[in-house]
């Protein structure tokens, strides 16, 4: 089997053959016949110059293929072929379109591996933009804010960073990540590769209709990028790649019932999900439940603002593992205590489960969900695989 | 150094042409500006002026920068002067000067010809905004309302682009012409717009879609030809305008397609197989396919007239002097001078239509029109696929180029849509099934009721497959101002 490759394609049903992309492409990788406008796999370098100029959105299509479609194949199309299925043994980094940068794709594949199979986006999720900016051509963002989220006496330093993109288009969806390139070079003199950070603001901006976004970043001892980001000052310029991620997304369906389980900075995407629901839904929704673990209230990011979100929008279960005089309490313990409600979610076809945080939380959460499943006579692995294949079970851990 | 990619906002008029260092032109444009704003404010009803519209604004001519989407009040839209980046060492692509360096100033001998071409192009831009001024009141959705306004602001910007060239390169004559662009008005008795098709009213949304598909496509072809000009500032202006013009093609093609889609769906739901059961189909509140064909016949043929005479010495002069090229001149492989070449043109010889080879130089208009027809037929193929997919037995067709013509060799004679020469009686007997009647217009008008609820669409048109800027279906493209 050939190693699968990512191919840029144009949706012939949506394209109106205006040839703007063809005129824009700096290397003449786009051509047309009387029926279709097509991208030459041999030439396209993923520079993305054609993406914003397309009036229809038909240009933003990607497939992972073992054998790239030829120009002749594409000229003959009346509609775009569906994404081919790869065997479960195939590497997710190679067969998904979470990112076009191989290194970023590998990082995301690793982060999603806890779901036990190929990740799928929720059926009603919006179409994400991927990799508009690359290592070679990063976007430049300006720091608008840098706030400490954890108390001064807490044992961790977690920061809320706001980045503004000015006139550069940087469309994101809740659940996506961006790459940040720390300045300088490693021991071999090579520039640092970008580090991935989940976006913690909704798609319309940290502030509605501003071209900005926020990140939730924890300072790691000796972490080159995390220290760089946590030390950023207002007005500093930052090199950014992305956006990345095409499956860990939120459903647009307001009736979807979301169970979100996280620890620490894993709360970033769920802050974005919650704000999205708050901003977009006037009416009733399918509900959101957050199970959020930290050592202490002082070290739980967004502890203050989170308390203010009404329970009618978000049912909150905050659990702490280091409170003096109290037993250690983890997210999986809370899931067991709420077994009845969790069981309902496992049976609800509108429910989505999201897990985000440190890799070490995966095992405990999975065991709790498995035991709750046993309790109601269903097999966890089967439920999980079915939910994942329907785009309703998402894991992003690191 | 002059920054040609990034747009400067240090003057009232965003631009990438260094206006702040060009006091003479800046002053002239600032003098012209209030007249423009008055013109704009008179055209667009007050409540729409105050509404927030989700528009695309060009903030840079770099591909990543010109599509910035945001809510804007239309009078606050930043109409700018934007030229595509200068190509180093660009040569005149065609005509007797082919291969010489492109002109950065207007050559004296071509001044009058060039000014006229720019004025004709410039005149069409405000005209279409005038023609479409009443459509906002009957928009079938907020999505469509937004698309209308996007088309309007971009036509406005195209007017700016042409006015800049007039002010910058044509002195006092140019300023006078620029003022006249605001003085003439579509459909006016005293001072009509220069081209016939731009004095017709756009009375309903199907007409709007047909107009943007067929008539704006003429504009696109003219811009393509001017983008090949040896006069570099004109070429660069038109190249950037083309990226915006593509949006108008999109509105037209998908608009007509969505009307067809809805008609076919409604027929299927009601179990109507025969597309000619007009009364029954109209009773469903959708536009029957034969009426759509009639609208197509009308708009296509009106647009063909915009290309002028098939054989034209003016066109030959424009090409030969290097002012206007052919469609995709840079991709054509010939001598780009056409000294000995011929081109086949339809002519009317001894009472019959014949294909005659004429000197290619004189057939420049015809060639562009053929390219236009090829370009326009692409959408018809897509529309027919919608009909076929729905399982309706009907096929839309472009009529023969001789049908319903007012300009060129076929004017003053009567042809049917197949291109058969016919007599007055036969024409009169059938014209009601070839071209839209008053009754057809009245029926379409009866469907034109506004639908302003986010995510909802009037019953005669299907929702789009993809939102603008990837927005979800219920996105509020226009936040209407409620007085």
C-alpha cells in the first residue's frame, strides 16, 4: 500500500468556474476544461493563496488518498468523491485531514488516540478551515492580553492569552488548535517546531466580531514554548500556524447534549463550547454538563467566571484532589456518583462525550464509563465505538 | 517606498496607489467623494443604510487579505482604490506594440480611445446599482439581501476604480467624465446610461439573478479583455476587479439554480410530471421552468448586444493599439498581432446565415462574444443537472445568437430561438412563448414578498448549499434596522 497523501480538490457541484483561483495561484497548479476547475496534485504546494479568493467555498476541499486523483479524473467529476475509508490499522496521522503539516497531524493523531479508533467530526459541525498558515508562511498575531488564571498562591501558573490577528483572516471553530512558534533555535540550531494550543474562545472571537482568540496555557518547568507564551506582553508579535483540527469540534445542533470531562488546561475547548452556546442560543438547548478536575479551587482555570455561568446552561461538577482534610476526588469519581445521569447520556442518541486534558486521566475515565455501562447492561467498547463512528465521542489528551 | 500590497488608510479613501503623496489626484477625488456619497444615499433606502450587513471588504490585494468579512453599515463601507500588484517588466501583450514595455502613462495618440473605453466600463458600474435599487424590499431571505448589498458595494467600488483612472491620467477631461458618471442615471429620459441593457429595470429577483449571471458576465469578459491592456494601471485595476466580479457570477449562477431547484422540488411534491402545466405549477407558488427559459432568452440576448458589432474597426483599433486584449491573451499561442489571421463570424448572406472567415483583427468583439457564450453555457449545463437529478423532463437552452437581437448583423430581422429566419406573423404568434410577457412579469412579481427571518427562505427559492464565509444556515447576514 502506498503511504496515503493529502490532496487538494475543488467541489465541482459548488464551483462556478470563475477561474479566480486559477488566476491567483502563483505556480499555475490550477487549470480547467469546459466542465471543471481542477488542482494538479503534482504542482500544488498547499500555499492556500486560492482559498480566500474563492467566492463559493468550493475550493476548500481535501481528501486523503492512496493514489492521487489525476487531472482527467477530476475533469470527469459531477460531484466530489467521498473520502475513502482506510483500514483501522492505518495510521491516523496519515489518513486524517486534521492538519496538512505532517508534524502537526502526528501530534493531533496522538492526542486523539484515546478514542480507540478513527476520530470523526460531529454530523452537524461546521466545516473547519485547516492550515491556512504554515511554518513557512505563519500568521503574525499581536498579544492583546495576558492574565493569570490561577491564584497567586496556587502551585500552577495558568494564563489566559488573547491574540489579535488584525487584517489577516484566521477563521476558527471551537475545539480547534493553533500552533505557536517560539523564537530561537534548538540545540542543533534548528528553529523550534510549533507547539499546539487549544483555542478557548468561540468562533466569533474572544470579543464578539473581533478577529481575536484566546488560549489557556500552563507554564511548564523548562517548557520553552509555554514559558515564552506565559511571559508574552501586550503588543508582542507572535508567529502562529494553523488552524488545526477537523474532528474535535462542537455540533451546531442546539439539541445536542454535551458531556465534557476535563482537567486543567483541558478546559480550554469547553470554555469555547460554552461561550458558543451562550452567544448563539436564545432558546432551549439539549444541555451541557461539565466535569472539571483540578487540585484545588485556586488552581482551577476560570474558577471565578465559571461559577457565574447559570446551571440552566451548564451543569457544573468541579472536583478537587488536594483539599486539606478531604479525600482525593477525581473526575472519574464524580462520574460514578452521577452514574444515573451518565447512563442516560450513554443511551441518548443526541449525546456527545468529550474528554480533554492530561493523558493520565484517560484510564480512570474510561474505567468509570465502562463500569456505568456494565451497570445498565450495555457493553462499553461497543457503545464507545458506535458513538465515535457517529462523531459523538471525542478524546484529546496530551 | 510605496507599499503596493498593503492598503493605506491615511486618507479618506483607502488605497494602495500612494494617494497621500499625490495631492492633485487626492484633492480631485475628495471633491468627487461627496457627490458619490449623495448618489449612494439617494439610492439605498434609509432603513437598509442603517442596517448591519455582513460584507466582505478588501483590506489588501494580497490573496489572504482581500476577503475580510464583517458587519458593516453600507454608508461606512470602505470603498477603496485597489490595483493588483505590478508585474515587473510587464510587456504590452498584443497588437502592433506587442513585446514593448507596458505603458505607465497614457500614450497621447490613444488618449481619446482609452478614455472612451474607461468611461463605458465605468458607466455600467453605478448603472446596475440603480437598476437594483428596489430589490431590497422584496428579498427572499437575509442571505440573498446580503448578497445583493455585496454586489452593490462592489459595483460602487468598481466605479471608484474607473474614476481614479480618469482623475489620475486624463486631467480636466477625466474629471468631467467622472462627474458625468454620477449625472447619468439608469432609465433616465434626459441622461440615460450609455448601454441599452443598463437602462432596463431589474424588477424582481429572478431578473436580478439572470442579470448577474448573463449581464455581469459581459462585464467580466470586458474586464478580462481590459486586464490584458498595455496600459498597465488599467490592467492592474481590472485584474483586481475580476476577483470581486466572480462573486456576482456566483450570485447569479446559484440564484437561478436555487429557483430551478425549488420549482422541481415543488413539482415532485405535488406529483406534477409535465413541466408545461404552467397554471398548476404556478399555483404551488413557484416559477415554472418554461418561464425561466423565457427569462434566460431575454437576458442572454440583451447581453449579447453589449458586445457590439460582430465586425468592428473600433475593436480592431483597440486591439491593434494594445489597449484591449483578447480573453486570456497571455495563454493564447499565436503572434498576438493577428496581421494575417482570420476568424469565423456568422454573417447574413443572401437571406441565409453563413459562417464567413473575416480578418481576425476586425472580429475581436465576435471572438470575445464566443468566449462569453462558452463561459455562459457552463452554468446552463449545471442548471440542467439540477433538473435531471430531480427527475423532471425539461432542458434549458441558450437561444441562437440571432434571436431577439437589436445590434449586429441580426438586428432588424426576425429569428426564432433555433436561429430560423421567420416572418412577422410567425414571430407574433410565438413570441409569448419565447420571451417573458407582462403576465409572466406580474406573476413573478406576485411572489416577491420579503422573508427577513434568519435561516428562512421565500417559497419560490431553495436555500443555498453553502453559507457565505462558511456560516451556518441560520446566520443573520443582515441585522435589519427597525425604526
